[in-house]
C-alpha cells in the first residue's frame, strides 16, 4: 500500500471561507486527476480516485495528515463508505459487483460478499456502513437489500416486497431504503433489533435516496412539476418536516443528527447547503462558481466533490469558530497589499494560520491554540524593525480572541 503525506495539501492552498458559514474549508486532495464520491467518519475521509488510470479507493487520516491508497487492483473499486476505522466499497475485480472492506487500524483488506449484482455492467451496489452493520442492494432479477454483520460474519436478506429495493443507509440497528414499484413507491425502515418493517411514506409520493442518523430520516420527494422537496422525519415522534430549497437537484440529501446537507442550483451553479432542524437555520457552505456536489456529513464535518481547480477534488468543511481565523488571514493579506508586511513574511503567517485551521477542522482546538501561540511569537519577533507596532497589536489581539473562543 502507498502513503503520501498531506501537509502540502492542507497548507498549499488558501481557501476563502464563506461569509455565510462559520467554519473552515480545506482541500483534502489536490491531485490533477479525478477524485469523487467522498465519505467521512471521525478523523477519516475516503473517496474513489482515478490517478492510476482506474478507480481506486483512497483514505485521508485528518489526525496525522496522511493519505493512503487502499486498493491497487487494475479493475475498478468505487463509492466507498466509512464508519470508524472500517471502509467498504463496491469492487469489480471479479467482473461483477462484489463488496470488499478495509480495516484502517490493522491495514487489512477483506471480502464481505461476492458477485452481489450478477451483471457484466459495472452497477454500483450502493454499500453503506454504520459500526458493525453493512448494507447494500443486490440483484438476482429483482433488486433487494442485504445486511452483513462484521462481528458474526452473518449476512441476511431484508424483506423484498413487490418491486425493486435500492440505496440502503444504516444507522445503528436501523436500515432505510427506497422501494420502487408501479403502485406504491416508498421509503422503508427495518429495525434489526426487533425484526420489524415499517413504511415511512404515504402512497402517491415518489421518494428517493433516503438517509438516516439516529431517529432522523431524510429523503427526496419527487414531483411531476416543479422542484423536488426534502422530507425530515423522526421515527420516534412520527413527525415530519418538509422544505423545498430553491432549485434543489436530485442528488441525495444526507443527515447527521439534526443537520441536513444537500446540493442546490439557486445561484446558477451547484453549491452545498446545510439546514439545522434544531435551529431552523439554513447555511450556505460553498459559494464558488464551480460545481460542488455529492456531500456527506458526519458531526461537524462535511465533505464533497469539488471542481474549482478544473478537475474533481475532495474538499472538507468543519463548522467551528474558525471564521475568525479567516478574518486574520484577510487582515494579513490586506497588510501585505498595503506594504505593511513583506510578502515572504505574509506567506509564512498564512501558513501558520492554515495549520491552525486544519487542526480546528480535525477537532483539535488545543493543538490549534498552541499553533496560534507560534503565530503570535512569529509576529512579535518581527515587531519594530519589520512591522509597525500598530500592525503587531492588531494581529495579536485578533489571534488572542480566536484562542479564547477555542478554549
């Protein structure tokens, strides 16, 4: 397996932070080939990558800033999912779709299920994982949902019903998926603890691409006329909330806790938006003129596929008080433009601030605060002879305010 350090990835590119989002954006990949279909869990980001001429699976460890190639087979491995230290994906090394996994701690690949879709076409199995539970859709003339338990090695088939079953998602002991037939499309939920099946949607709707996090389920409702809308449903209270973001696309919404992310065309290009059910606040995460798509969310981290560099890269957003870090970076840039700070010193300052921002994005505020101490020491060391005292005081006071918010 191949490793590559990510330090240059996090520090080489300065990404402006959206005026609408209190967080930090950092590129996870900068390779000139295509990277796509990311997922995130805790400190791990995974994606599929064409830098070797076919699709391989890669991971990035945000805690150590290292990137790792997980597969090197000459045939395609696609659309990974990650939970904790376990990565799963659809694998075509046997010609048809199989499910493979990788343990990031043990650095070990393993088979999960072979030839789940009996087709010469590369049909993705839409694999999902949550802790011990892995789910995918299989095909034997009808699409159906299978679930595999890592701890026991057991694989079961969930109730098929009439029609085809697609796109399972897992959270703990619950599995949701969409069922399509001519008379009753729907979102279904199966509880692995009680062995009970429940349909969450009413007849007459065309729901797509459900997702689940704890008690909360989201999906798209498609309409014949107009934009689709997102439904947010709580399985404990049986209460649902529907909202129709402007110019919503048919890419799947994703949920983590009370937060939902989706793709939106309201500004003529594709951007990522977030809505928090608990506060009823919508936040625009990206506002770049290129396309951002296929977002996934886990806690305070969002990842997506981004074309702002002319190819598809993976970007990460972490919500935090790091907006103030962007304010300091902007102030450094301004002072450089005004001639108050030499360009070389300004670049060194930005690198230190980006390093602190990457630590915030990884969920390590104390490390970020220590790195900001280094920034303050650097600025103080330039006082009088290279930077005016008023500039030093401004930058130090801003930095100390950020440190207070991190503690």
